[in-house]
């Protein structure tokens, strides 16, 4: 645990990061920006898992394992999303949300 | 000492996150995201999970950021400004998010966490043994499932990104 920092301050920090991610997810009009916001949200949840594990249950490691799985799934999701975005850009020459009407392969 | 480092890292992360969702230039917002991810790795170092910090730096800051930068460069002109939502929409979303933050923080501060005082360091060996253990609380099955998932994602990403060039609209329109 961090010297002199309580769990409340870290949880406040992750809540703020989470809602910044939600703000970006709603207001952005571009697929890549939306992807960036999703990364922010996922990272906030990862920090929550790790910090709660460290502060409340230091003798077990479940939070660390879950956060490793979250990071792996986030990497997989980003790879797929980037490939979909590139394919979409080849077909309709745009990555704006309003231009995307078909996702039929 | 660690206290001040935490405050500096936290402030930097919040400022970079806001800049990342508010910047109108695509590449800049990716670089701000890189700062946020490095800050999270710093927090992992502060709570003494060195292995997780290394994973965060290699997978996120090394892999995902490079992937996103590649996609930005492939699909965008760097000079192009992004469209933003209408002002009233942004204002309403910001207010809703502020209310959400207030609710979260109130609930967090009203709950009494039973913090266990400790300063144990987790070694990488313990994490590896836990991931591969068959006993109760072991994570061997999710570990195997995620390896299959990564393989499937790799194949799927190649197939999707290869794609066909420009499907003729006249024949295949629905």
C-alpha cells in the first residue's frame, strides 16, 4: 500500500477517470476516439481491482489475476476494433460514426 | 515522499485524460492517452505490484498505443480537425458525468473499508503459480480460455483487415 494515501483517494481518482472516459464515449463522433475512451474506462476498472486487492485482501492475489485477464481482453478487443476500422475505411472512406450504416461483410 | 509522488501522478493523469477526450487533433489525443497509461503503470509501481506495472507498460503503452497510432495514420490526414458534438450536448454530458462522480464519491466515502495494514511484496513466481494452479482459487481454466481467445482474435483480425477492396454496390445491395 502507498505510504500516507488511503484507499478513498485512489478510488476517487479512478471514479474521475471512469467518468472522463464515459464523457468521451458519449461526445466523440469518431470511431478511434471512441476506442480511446473505452481504453480509459477499462484502465480505471483495472486500477480498482488492483487497489482493492492490495488494501483489503493483501494475502490473496485474485484481483491481480482478474486485472491480467482484463488487460489481455482489452488488447484483443483493440486489435479487432482497429482491423474493423481499417476495413470500414477501405469501403466507405470514413471513420465518422454518422457515415457508418452498413456493417455487412 | 510517496504521497507527493502519488498526488503528482494523479494530477497528471486527470489532466491528460481530460485533454485526451477534449483534444481536436487525433494524434495528440492518442499521445495524451499514452500519458494516462504510463501514470497507471506508476500507480502499480507505487502499490508494489511490479509485474503488473511491467505488463501495463508493455501491453498498453507499448502495444495498444502503437496499434492505435498506426490506425490513426492509416485512416486520417494528420492536419484534419475532428468534428465535435454540439455545445449543449457536451454541456449536458459533462453535467451528467459530474453528478455521476459526486454519487460515486459519496458512496465510496460513506462505506467503511476494512483496510489491512501490510507491506508484503508479491513476487512474480507467486503470480505464475496462482495462474497455473489446479487447486481452489487457481486460474488454470481462464488462462487456457484466454489463450484460445487470443488465437481466435489473431486469426479474426487478419481475416477482417485483409477484406475485399470495395464491394461493388450494384450486385450486393440488399
